[in-house]
């Protein structure tokens, strides 16, 4: 175990460099081998599912979904609509 691992275990989080953070962020656009979803698509689907459950399995307005997704990362309303269409969400 190196010093970085010991510090991460003690504090409960890991310090990463700017280069590592950039690498992680650039990996947001790479589809996962398991299902072909990117990290951003997975977040959108998760937020959509959670919001539907809160609304009693009713449809979620795109504006409401957009506001909640923007709590995780910024996406333009147009880009969100395109992503939802690509993922098969109905209007």
C-alpha cells in the first residue's frame, strides 16, 4: 500500500491531479462495454427513473428532467432532447 492509498483510506476520498481529472472527464463520452451507454447517458436515465418514481410513474416533463440533470453536469436543453430521442424516450 502506497502513501496515496493510505491517505485515501483514512480520509475516505482520493486526491487526483488535474491530468487525472481531465482524463476522467474525457472518458464521459466513451461508451461502456457492458451496454454501450456513456456516463452522461447513464446519469440521465437514472435521474429520469428516480423522477418518474417520485411522480407516481407518470411522465416527466423534459424541463423538469433538464433541471435535475444539470445538478450533475451541464447539458443544453437541445442536447438533452437529442439524447432522449437517441435513447428511445417518447415525447
